[in-house]
């Protein structure tokens, strides 16, 4: 089942000039999860790849307090892919994040044959750009943030078509205020 949702997305492109060969930088996309919402508005995008690389920057809007204290431990979603030619609640891999115990934590977050798995990777600072990489290996997903790495089991071993998974706030609660995340896809 596919669900279409809405939010604001802004894309800006910056170019660098070099006298020998001007090369445009990859587009920087601003994702905004609106107060009271879960998602950002994005097109359904299918990709054929076994890895994704990107840079992400959270700002101070990533600092929040949930209405129900027990929900503070819920993991929000940053970016990733569906897998095994199934929906993302059956098989998928994405980076997760949460503001927890006074720090911005980054997690590996997967579904493997409908079983959810998570693993803490590292903590990052608001307003700091960090590099992320997700590799869909034969038997495992490998998540990298800068120089930290974790792996979680993968249900299938085949390459195939995946659909992109975008920023999402929650579990149970919606965003307590607008949350802005900058993402730049890398080659």
C-alpha cells in the first residue's frame, strides 16, 4: 500500500567555479515537517541502487519535548529506502533520529520481514553537517555516519527497485513545532 502525504520541500542549488572545470554541487533540499504533522511532501521516487550517500544538517528545530514523556524515546526517520520489492513496513532501511537525554541521536532503523530493528550509531550537533551512507549488502544493512558504523540484518539479498523514504516525525506523536532538515544527496 502506498500513501501520499504532504509537506514543504525547498531545493536550492549552489555552484562552485573553478577556472579549469566548473562543477555544480549536488542540490541541497530543505525538508520541513510542519507542526502537527508527521511527514514532508515528496514525490514517489523509485531508485535502483545498492547504496545511498548524503549529507544532512539538523538545526535547533530538532530539539523538542514530546507531550507524553515516554514518547521522547521514539525514533523519528531521516532518510532511506524500501527493500526486497516490498512496502517499507515489511523490509526497509533508513537512518533514524531523536532528541533524547539532551543530545541529537542518530540510529539505524530497519524492518526485516516485518520485524523492526534499531541500533544507536552516534550523536551529532545541531547546525553541523554530517555524512551518511547506507549500503544494502547481501545479508546486512551497513549504516555509516562520519566514522561510526553499525550493521543490522537484511531479509533479502537481491538488488532491485526501491522507493525513497523521506523525513518523518513520530511514532505516536506529531511534530510539536516545524522541524527543518537539510539533505544533500551525494554521488
